[in-house]
């Protein structure tokens, strides 16, 4: 039975259960732990959406790992006409570090492409992306995520940190927008 949930003007139905999410997160933690064994690993979690994913991934990680929470902001520079992107919250050196970006969802890929470019300018040893959700049909980017929890159809989802106009982040399971 699909449960329904109304958020603002839209109706959503249950899509991926809490158990399925937590199993996928556990598998990602085990895989990352094996692949980064003995390396200086730094998670860079992208706010706001990735807070719940980052929290559960960290709880399943038994080796040493550091984490930074960042936001991507765009502003119009005083001298330039174009938009300038910056990462807020990255308050640690990346020299010699193996960085894994934690994202809730990779849709068009524009956000992670920006974050990767900004991180690379700080000379990390390596950068990879770990995302809970990936929409292959929507993806237009240059860096397909290496670590993926679920590949999902190109439909809007909420829950487990993801929002629809700031509502729905608290839901333990993932919900998908209901077709009319
Ligand atoms: P991208 O830059 O198009 O890959 O989009 C990434 C960001 O868009 C994510 O971090 C989310 O904040 C937001 N986003 C994309 N798809 C969804 C969705 O289905 N539900 C909620 N937020 C989404």
C-alpha cells in the first residue's frame, strides 16, 4: 500500500522505504571504507539536502574520517559581469586529502560539476562523488558519480533530507510526486 503525503499544493506517495535507504547507505559505507583504507579521507557534504545521508553514512563508518559541510553560493562579482561561485564552509586544507563529495541527489549534475571545480582549485589528491540518488535521464554533467545508492526515474522526490519548498526534509522514507 502506498502512503500519501500532502506538501504545500502537491501530493507525494511512498517510493523508497526507510529500511531500503539504510541498507543502501550501509553498503556505500562498506564500499568506501574498503576503497579508501589507509588514505587520508575527507567527506564534503553539500547542504542542505545531504545532512541526513551524511549523518547515517558517518554512523556506519568505523575507520577514521573527517567531514566538512559546505554550501554553494553564486553572486555577481563587483568587477565581473558573470556569476561567481564559491564554496562556503570549507575550512580545511585539501592538500594530500582524498575527497568524497556527499550529495543527496544528482539531477542535471550542474551542482556537483561546480563543486568539483571549486574543490580541485584547492589541490586535493583525488575527488569522487557519492550520492544517495541519481537521475540518469536528467544528467547532463561531466562527472558521473562513482558511488550511487539508487538510480531513479526523472521524477521529483522528497524526504530523507530532500525538500519541496523547504517541507519534507524530516521524512524518514523517500516520497515521489504523484502523477495526476
Ligand atoms: P543538479 O544541480 O541539477 O544535479 O541538482 C542538484 C540539486 O537540486 C540537489 O542537491 C537538490 O537540492 C535539487 N534537486 C534535484 N532534484 C530534486 C528532487 O527530485 N527533489 C528535491 N530536490 C531536488
